């Protein structure tokens, strides 16, 4: 534990994320910038203890904090009739997603929102998209060339998206990088800013001593990869914030 903390101290000193302390969605709206809340894969298969191959085997503080923040902000946005978009990782049993073990298979229950967010599926302010690949932006592409996420941004006149979810360095990072690239070439008008809420994101933990016992597994220290995911997102142009205030 001491070695892990020393590593994190060095990492934060050498490649700091330098998060913004506060983000105020209401203040953005006062300046004519509508904020849309995006929730990524806050489903049982990734967040509920013991729910599946990629779920936490025991209670995990980083993940539970992420779920609490997602629930708080989703409720606040819906109470104000502000737009919410939720991606739900969902897979067919005969279409694996290497290198990951089978997860969020249709009918398993893993593909459903965690209990604290299940009400979202019936809320008029929420758009739900079941995604079949890591990157939600790519999964939003339809056969006719349209993109559900792009259409949502356009129809709601969203200039800022606030991103929360799991995993910080996988699905959250891939989605964030994709929409930033699309924004840069004018493919998601009127989007201007992408904001990632650090306390509203989480990733999984696979310590080296456990990974060594699993054939083909890569170690995945949670705190380290969470930090790296945020750092990479900021390097691509995202704003990283540590607190979101609904005042």
C-alpha cells in the first residue's frame, strides 16, 4: 500500500491533471450554453458487486462514489428538465469483445442500469442508448449514416457535455476522445466543450498479484489508471473538474 501511494505521489507530481475545482451547469446556462449530462455504462455488469465477470468482487469506494455522483446529478438534471443521455453496455452472447471476458450479455441482468439509476429509463428527459462496443460515439452510428448522439446534441442545442461513468481509461476516455475529434472538425454542432467529472468516473481494479494468476491478464491498478484516463482526456482537450455544483 505504501509503495502504491508513493507511485501515485510521483505520478501526480510528474504528470498532474490540474483539475478545475468547480463546475456550475446553471452558470453555463446563464451564458446561453446548455449543458447535457452523459452517463457511460453505469450498469450492473460494471458496478454492482458480484454481478458478473467485470463487476467488482467486493465493495469499491471509487465505483460507489461514481454511482452516487451519477445518481445525484441525473436527479438534479431531470428535476430541472435538462437533457440526459445514458449509454448502457449491452452485448449479444455470440459477439465477444476481446480482450474482455463475456459481460453485459442481453438477458443476464448485467446490461441494466444500477438500481439507483433504473428510474432513468422512464424519465422523459433521458435518452437511453444500448451500446455494443467500447466507444459510445461509434456505437451511436446508424446504418443510414446518422448518429443518435450527434442528433441529441443538435436537437437539444447542447454546447457543453458533462461526462461521468466507467471506465475512466476505457469507455469514458474513448468516447471523450471521439467527440472531441468530431467537434474539432465540425461534426457535432453546436458542441463547444467536453467536461469530465473526476469524482463521477471510476475504473476497475486488478492488482498485479491477482493478474499474475490469470492467463493473459494485464495488471490494472485502479488509482493509477483512473489518473491516467483523466490525464489523457485532458491532453485531448477535455476539461477535468473535481466538483459539480447544482446551485
